[in-house]
C-alpha cells in the first residue's frame, strides 16, 4: 500500500492536480474544434492528421519513462519538468507560422503531457491511502468532465471571436499556475533512495514498437501493405522490448509488476475499454447525423450524457470495492454493457433515437466504475516503489487502446461500406456522412451502406467487450481487496 504523506500543502497540491488534469484534457477537445481553422490558415491539409498524432506519439513514448523516473528520483521535479515542456510547447503551438513548426511544437507538448497526465494520479496516491483514493480520483475526474463539456464551446468562441492561436495561448497561464502551486505546496514523501540506471535499449525498443504500431494503424485504410510491414515491425520491437526488460538490471517496465495477474487484468481491462470508449465517442454522433439527420449539437449531446454519468458513477467506486470482489463487479457491469452494444450490431433504420442516449448513459456508468477501479487497483497491487510506473503503464494502455482502435474502426467502416456500394460511388456515401447533405439529398442506398459499416464497427466493439469478459473471468482473485 502506498504511503500517505502529511497533509501540509495538500490543498494547493490538489488544486494543481485538478488544473493540470483540466489543462491536458481540454487540450484535445479545444484543439479538435479549431482544426478546420488551423488547416485553412496554415495550408496544412496534407499534414492535418499529424497535428494530433505528433502529440499522441510523444505522449505514449514518454509516459512509461517518466513513470520510472518519478519512482526513482521523485515526483515534483519530473512533474514540473513536464508542466514546463507542456507550457512551452503550447506557447510555441500558438506562435507557429507554419504547419511543420506547429507539428514540432505539438510533439514538444506531448513530451510534457507524458509526465503530467500519469503523475496527477501518482501524486493523489502519495497523499491519500487506498480507502480514500477512489473518492479523490472521482473528484479529480470532474476536471476531465468539465473539459469535455466546455472545451468545444471555448474553442469555438476563441476561433470565431479572436483566432485559432488563442486556443493554445489560453493554456499558458494555467501551466504557469500549476508549476508554482506544486513548487509551494508539494513535499516529497519520505522514500528510500533508489539508484537509477537508464535502460537505453528498453527506451529504444519501446519507441520503435509504439511508433511502428501507431503509424501502421493510421496506414491501414489507405496503404495496407505499408501498414502490414509497420505492424510486423511493431511486433518485432515488442518482442525485443519484452526480452530486454526480462534481462535488464533496472528495466524501464519492471516485469515484477506483472507477477500479480490481477494487476495485469486491470491494465488490459482499461486498455480494451478505452478502445470501446472511442468507438461510441466517434460513431454515435456519426450514426445520428448521417442516418437520423440530427444536427452536430444534438448528436454531440449523446457523448455529453455519457460523460455526466461517468462522473457521477466514479464516486461509487470507493463504496463498491469495499463490498465487492473486483472480478465480480467487472463481469456484471461489462456483461450489461455488452448486451447494450449487441443491439447496435443488428439495429434497423427504425432503431429509436432515444435508445442511443440510454446506451450512452449505460456506457458512462460502466466505464466510470470499471476504469476508475482499474486505476485505483493498479496502484494498490504493486509495491510502493512501482506506484509511478504502474500508473504510467495504465495511462499508456488507455492511450493505446483509443489510438489503435480509432484506426481499426476507421478501416472496418471503410471496408464494409466499400463492400456494400453496389454501384454507388464512395464519394456519394462520403457526402452522406454529413448531416446537412444527408438531410437535403436522401439516398437510401447510401444510408444502407453506412448502416452496414456502422454494424461492422459495433461488431468490433462487442468483440472487445467479450475479450474484457474473458480476461476478467480468468482473474484468480476471489476476495475483496483491502
């Protein structure tokens, strides 16, 4: 169990953690809103995917490195270093006069976010014991929920009233504030000095694996042969990373953490459910806009309803894990959500709109409980010296789940639609994805192809849910975790 520090300065530190969580999470929603303006102003259509991918790649690669460093040399310095890099990257993104410079600045942002995102959870673990940690993390989740609700509104206002540059500038003072709050309030817990040996080969193979994996997933749709080569390279890199970590004296990702299969279950569950999560976030609005002709705002409310239930249900985690075995809780909740998603694999064109909101609310409730429980348990099931590393691995798993499945879902949607064109041009179907185009030119053949593609996407979602059930069924723990 993690050591609980004295509460001196705890209020300042928790304020910093809350602001940092909001700052890094709103970065995604606010920048997405501004992307059309950025692409238009910087003439960057050919490179537009890299505005998000550069940030994601560097975040994924650096997350486990920072987790290891935080366990070895302390939280505060690593966290502040991440805040500085994130803030400087944010400022440079706003000042970027060219698309390539913007991509480089976004990569710098990602290097900083790789420290900030997982260490917010690690710092909470330093200040609160297992009995209170779930409730504090639930409270901190409100920052994430707030960013999901206000991010698009702030982004739209700044782009319309000022310019896209301010989408980045607005985060700069928040970064400065977080740095000074941590400087004044945070005191390192007493821990034994740990000698640090840099696992250079581990870092290298991790970088090769993640870069090849994420680029391969992105290429699935347009360049399948290149995607196949990159995915083979990712598998080779992953195998070499595994071998390296087994024999390294001070491994980047300690194999000892995975000696508890219950810990492994938490990581895999969070990874797979994060992949499920991106499926509903992206494809529920597409379904409602293209087939039901709802506007973007009305369709977006389906995501908002899930976010609200996520926040509310995360406050239940503390009481639930005191009374339920994690395996049992996960199996029951995930089974309910699997049944809900099964409906979407056979949904007809007359499937009621209100059912999407009900499924979204069930989704938010289940995710809020299970993923929050995964975070708390992954920290609790490892020795104190691995808490930072365990948190970073869980964060990396969640990022990978969303990124990988975004590419997989996109490829499945495109392939199934192409298989159901029956003489219709793909361009016509592409136009029908837009709510305005679908409403003005109703094409039953295009609608049927889109519906078939969405059925394919949610078949993949159900497959992911089944994998979660199988993994949790194999969890050997049958006791309530104290």
